[in-house]
């Protein structure tokens, strides 16, 4: 039985992972939601209204015990998000996702946040943490590798990019991999 905790604050060496608030909308829009660089995460927002709607949904969902969505704060600055979704209660599995502002790429931030989430989810009782990425987005796969996840294969037609069904490359880590 999973003992869901929802989105509680997490602190790592360099990061604070916390809940989003509506005060984050402008910064999120300027830093990543409107950016073409975030296209492998979501279609870029054309107006701040789209970001407001997205974050208000995040905020409303914090009342659910199985809603896992964190704002990533680095050096007192909001730099992106990490999350867990696609939960399967029967096999105790969860998928991790992440998106950061371009100016903060390649500093190990996604890896540090993702590693913390893996620990958080195993503490809750998950047995399997997985993630997948578009083959055209190898940096995302590198994050999965650096977090100790194992490559499982190419899932044909397993994802969606720019409105088209596409293949994705999938990784996972099991609780037993840490023993
Ligand atoms: C994917 C993403 C979260 C990575 O964040 P990050 O904080 O830069 O990640 P890290 O710094 O922890 O690690 C990135 C790794 O990818 C590598 N990398 C960067 N660009 C790469 C490329 N084009 N090809 C291969 N590896 C690449 C980096 O060198 C680094 O590996 P290293 O430490 O071995 O050198 C960030 O690029 C992002 O937000 N992209 C847009 C949203 C997105 O794609 N989300 C994932 C959807 S599946």
C-alpha cells in the first residue's frame, strides 16, 4: 500500500523544491513556459493566461494526496519544475518529469532534483520510478542515466511531440536496484 505524502518541501545541497503559488506565474512564463526550448516538455505558451491556467490547476491539485508537482528554486530563483505522474497503484510505479529554464541548463540541477524525487518516491513505497524522452532530446536521457536509471528500450509510438505520435526512449529504477 502506498502512503502518499503529496507535494511536501524537499531540500537538497543546492535546491529547494516547493509547491507552486500563483505568484510564480510571471516568472514561469518568462523563464520556460513561453520558450521554444521547453518544447519537449510542453507546447510553448502563447500568453501568460495559459501559464496562469496551468499553475492554478497545479495549485488546486495540491489538495490531492497523490499530486506531485514541485517548483525548483536555485539561488533563491525559480528555475523550473519537477514532477511525478502516471501513477500505477497496483505495481507501485510513477513517472518523473522535469523542465528547466534554458539559462540554468547543464549545471546538474535536473539531476540533483530528479535524484531527490527518486528517494522521496521510494520512501513513499513506490517500487518503480520511470521516465522517458524524445530521441531528439538526449540531455533528458542523460539526466536519467546520471540518476542511476536503467535503459529499458525504445517504446514505439509511446509518446507525443508537437501533436504527433512518436517513439520514446524509456528508463527506470527499481527499489531493489538501490540494495
Ligand atoms: C532536460 C533538462 C531538464 C536537463 O536539465 P539540466 O539541469 O541541464 O540537466 P543536468 O545538468 O543535470 O544534466 C544534463 C546532461 O545532459 C548533457 N547534455 C546536454 N545537452 C546534450 C546533448 N545535446 N546531447 C547529449 N547530452 C547532452 C549534459 O552534458 C549533462 O550531462 P553530463 O553531466 O554528463 O555532462 C533541460 O535540458 C530541460 O529543461 N529541457 C527542456 C524540457 C525537457 O526537455 N524536459 C524533459 C522532457 S522528457
